[in-house]
C-alpha cells in the first residue's frame, strides 16, 4: 500500500486546500426558486442536476459541492449546457 511521506502529504493537503478555496470563491451562475420552504436550484451550466437547501446559503454550499464533484471526478456522463445551440 502506498503511503505519503510527511512532506508529500503536506503538499497534497496544501493543493487540496487551494482547490477548495478557488471553488468556494468562484462565482457560479445558478437558477433557484423556493418550493415548500426549501431553496431549490441548479447551476446554469448543468441544468440536469438540481439540489436544495433550507436556506439560500445552504443551497449555495450544495451547488459549490456539486460543481466541485463534477470538476474533480471523471463524470463522463455529465451533460453540460451547449451555448451554441438553442436548447440544452
């Protein structure tokens, strides 16, 4: 089993922290509405993936998490909005 040395681990952790900071500070365009007391929304670039939160701030956190997952992992099945077409 592969294990990081202390210096490697700190570099990996440092890079992950920087990535999280970039994602948290990035302005994401999203659409939201209120439904039965919940804030529901999706990222404009990924309209197929809807999430929710009890507050708008929680919804924004969920959308950032969704964006992070889409851009961190290999989701080859994720459909992104096609800006050149008249439809999604």
